[in-house]
C-alpha cells in the first residue's frame, strides 16, 4: 500500500492510497482517480516521502489502512488538523531560511547539482509546474511547497 500526494488541474492537493504505483497509473489512465474537492479526473502525482513505521505496535490508524483488494484502491486521507499544518509550515520556513535562494534559476541549478556540475547544497526557488514535472521525470527530487513570507526567510 502506498500513499501518494496528488494535485488536480484546479490546484487542489489531496492524498490517495493505492495498492502500488502501477495501480495509480492504471486508475489515472482510466480516469478513475478524481479530485476530492471538485471531482475532476485531471490529476497528477506530486513527490511523496516514504512512510516508515517504527516499532511493532499496530495503531488504530494502521488498522484503518484500506484493503488492497478494494475495487477502487483509493481512500481519502483525513484532513490535517490546523496545529499540524502550522507545524509543517514552520518546518518549511526553517528549511527555506537554510537554503540558498536561486530564484527562477531553480530548474537549471537543480540539474547542475544533480549531475555534479555544481556543489551539493540545499536550494530553493521558483519553477513552473511543467519544469517541476520535468525535474521529477529526470529523477531530481524537488518539493513543491508554499513559499513562506520573506520575513520568515532570508
């Protein structure tokens, strides 16, 4: 079972649970994956971090994991609490402060770092959705994220 971060063409972000990456691609091709907010089937995958369960205790959340035999293979994850969103935003602000701002040169600089033509370092900047997709297709990990206010970065 995998959890994917998804984005519809209307800018709505949500999570989907699938049996595998192939299951997601198959359902996406058949237009079975729909935005939970506007029901459009124009949905793309965003970068996702792996889930690592620590310890051997099964939690209530683990017991509620959808069954891989489910016909749709898709379950909507619960909406994050405001405190969780605030903590995430604060963590993003810390990462942004510690990263070099390369502005709209992000795709170019990310490629230079990936192909070892420039020193490895944390960078941030601006890229279009198409540029972000191209970087991901090349195997270059980027994290599309909201930009914290300039007062919270450098």
